[in-house]
């Protein structure tokens, strides 16, 4: 027994790779089992109704398709409000946007020049111009001086123009479309944004409210663009 035990110990000491081989086989089986469980769990979690959603994750790194034009609808703060957008390519890495919409300061019209600075056209930098028409004989309740009480006030919201600097991330959707997420800043070019008709003086809180409503400041937007060949 003594010699048999010593021989076994000597055999294992001379062949350390035997233990490693057994461990590697066990680890490989365990890894295959974990992958199989993960795939099955993903299929169950997604379900047949959500297979399209699962497939969209594979499109994140795919390039945005080359198209003759994009047309879409979007929602933007300090950009085009709720509106329609047309994008047409001009050069290899440049395109032109035309947009029209409506917001809290009336109708909006604008345009921009866009530069794609990544090969897959995910990242986009734009500079543009937009104009809000304003509203005539606009009536709303605002607080006035010196009492600070709220009362009905009649005023004109004047036309306001802005210069917009925007960064956009484009995510491919389907074969020919994309979803665009935008953020940036709108520089207001208009000093007097409104004109009072009522014989009152607005207090500071009302001035601040109108300044927030007036186009200009931080831009946030999202739009769905459908490509056309």
C-alpha cells in the first residue's frame, strides 16, 4: 500500500497537466451550459412579440444607410417644436435640413447644414437658423405689479430668430430609416420678445415665464426619419 500510494503521488507530480486538463474540461462544459441558459432566457424574455426589439440591439453599431433623402416627424424644445423635417445630402459627409413646425411661440421655420464626423454616420454636428412667427393678441393670465396678483393680460408675442448649434446621434432603424436624438443650444437674436397691450406692468416672475417660453436656450429633440431611395 505504501509503495502504491507513493507511485500515485509521483505519477501526479510528474503529470501536473492532468489536473489542469480535467479542470479545463469542467470549465468548458460549465461555460457552454451558461451560454445555453443565457440564450434560452433571452428568447423567453423577448418572446415572439418582441423579437423585433431584440434585433434592434444588433443594429446599434451598423452604419446609417445612404439615402437620397430622409423625411420625418419630430418633437424638439427650442428647435422646431412639433414638426416635419426633410434632410437631403449635399456632399459625402454633409447634408441639409429643412424643417417646419409649431410650438409655444407660433409657427416655426428653419434649416441647417449638417456634418457627419464618423464613418458610420452615427455622430452629426449641425449649425442652423430658425424663426418663430410669434402670436398676435395673445391673452393669458400673468402676475402684475405692485400687488403680484394674477390677471388677464393681452400682448403680442413678437417674431424671434435663433442660431442653433446641435449635436445629433443617429440610430439605424430597419433598412432605410433612423431615429435621431439631438441636444444643443439656441442663441436668441431678438431682444424684445413681446409687446404689452394691457395697461399693466408685469412682475419679475411673469418676465421670467415669458423668457422661458421665448425661443432660445437648451435644445433637446428626437425625430424619426424615413429614408427614400
